[in-house]
C-alpha cells in the first residue's frame, strides 16, 4: 500500500467511525465522562483523581477529599463542547479551573440545575444534574489515541497521533502524516512489541514509552472486555511528574452485546434523551427528531435518507428520520404514528414503503388502525410498493379515510409538500 493510500485510509477510518455513530445515535449507549473514567479505572487505566457531586455541598466535600490546591470543575452532560458552552444563568464555560474551595462550591452551585448550551446540545441547552471535581494536572505533552472497529481492516484498529487535544478530523485532513494506524489481529490480540511501537509513534521517550505501552495494552483489554466499538482518548497527556494520563474519553459500545454487558448498560442516563427516541427503542424502531414539519415513516435506513432528500428537493422539511425495519408488525406502525404525531410541528405525514420482506398489507392495516385510534387530523400520503402493494392500496381505499396514495416517490413528495406550503 502506498503512503498516500495508507494515510487516506487512516483518515477514512476515523471519519467512518464518527459517521456510524451519527447514523446509529438513537440506539447508541452514551456514558458521562465520570462514568467512562470509573470504567477505565477498573481496568487499571490512569485518570485524574476525581469526585462526583449533585449539590454544591457535595462538590465542596469532593474537593476536600482530593487534598490538592488546584481543581477542575466540569459539568456532566452527554454533549461535547462544554468548555466553550454558556449557561442560561449567564455563566460562561462548563469546565472551570480554580484554586480555592470557595470557588469550587460557588461554581458548582452556578452549574447545577442550570441549562448548558453547547454546539452539540438542543438550542435550549441541557440541564446539568452532576458536576465532576477533579485534581488539576499540568500537562506537558498531549497526544491522541483511539481503538475502534474498522470494517476495511476486518477488526480492531489503533489510531495514534502526536496531535492531541485538537479536532482529529482536522489533523487527518491537513496533516495526515501525523496519524498512524495499527490493525490488530483479533485472535492474537495486542502484543508488547506493537504497544511499544505505538507509544514511540506518539513521540514519547524514555520511561514514558513503557508507561504508555502498558496503558495502551490496558485500554485494548478494556476494549475487548466491554464489547466496545470505539475508545477515543483525547488528550492522552504526559504530566510534569512523568505520569501518562487519559484526560478525556469517548466510549461507544456494541448494542448487540447488551445481554452480557448489563451492568454497563444500566449506567445509561436517559434524562437527556428525547422521550420519542426512548419510545421508538421500546418498539424496536429507529427514530431521530429533526426540525421540519413533514413526518416520515419508512422501511430501511437508505430509503429513509432518500425520502428526506426528496422532501428537501420539493422544498419541504422532514420532521424526523424513522426506519421501521424489515420485520415490522402492525403494532409497530401504530407506535410509529404515535411517536411522529407527538411532534407539534408535524403538519403532514409521508409513508414510503418498498415491500421486499415487508408485507405492504401490514403497513396499510397499521396506518388505518393508527388513524382511527389516534383520530389523526394531519394529511397522510402513502406510497406502498412491492410485496402485496396493490392489496395494501385497496385496504387504504376501502378504509374511507382521507389517506392519499402515490405511485412513486416523486409523486409522494410533491403531494405531501403541497400540504405544508
């Protein structure tokens, strides 16, 4: 493989992992920073000493227990960009460095119960229910390290860079020569020689090489033990005291392993999750709320994305992504309509089904049942093609309900957007 192709592959590995996370966000387990660090500590991975607090008084006690002179007060929400965020009470920054107990208590009091707005939160922000009080450490060098599953490599890949503490996508795009990629044989695992090689590629020298190599091996052990799909450490820092510390971590898990990772999945905080997404998960549906006014019910993620695209093409705005899957049942169709219509912005609904595995009659019966049960008033346009498509259209026609059939996607998009203009 040429150097150019190798570096391009490393960039795509990072971007692909982020894209997969985005497309599966309704079913992806997310942990708070303090939960990730507790998990890492259980595997012998170095993190900052810290305490967690739900009140200003608890924050003060946590700071005292650290027995240090400088502290980091960090708001705990699942969104990124906390350091540059702004609270609804006027406080700027969800991560603060302070050197007195009074400041710890004061800042915790300001953060807790307030809404923090960042580039990744909804416009109104997210309420901070916990803060982390950590020992402040003086970082002399920052590095980037990630372990992730890569389809192209057919297994785990370790991605390392000397450029830590910054957006890794920018490094991959502008300085690809600073990114190193190490495919790991899933059967043989990570050996000592490779972990040392990775530590050296990160620019560490002397004793820090062996300390880092050990940390990388522990991270890999954790990766396989908890069924992770990604562990991203940014930054992996070297302190003035010669400690190698994981200062921040993002961990994704394989949701198919929930049955054997019950304790980890029980840690999930649902307080920041859209209730509609939780309802969708309970009905085995994939739902992501958006800002438009045309509700979408589709089978298959690819067709769902194409449906949103064609709505945009006809100058409409999709209100959601909803994939009902290939094995959908009538009850799930009803649940999907209930979830979609919980959004007060929805003024019309487009049902776009291509029946291969799906029997279109199931969808049609579900639509009719939902319309009657929910007493739906919004116009519904349905394109049902494929498996028993003609019979499904007959079900809609015989229902006596105002459900408009469309023969193709363009016709469906044109009709549904006409109701919201």
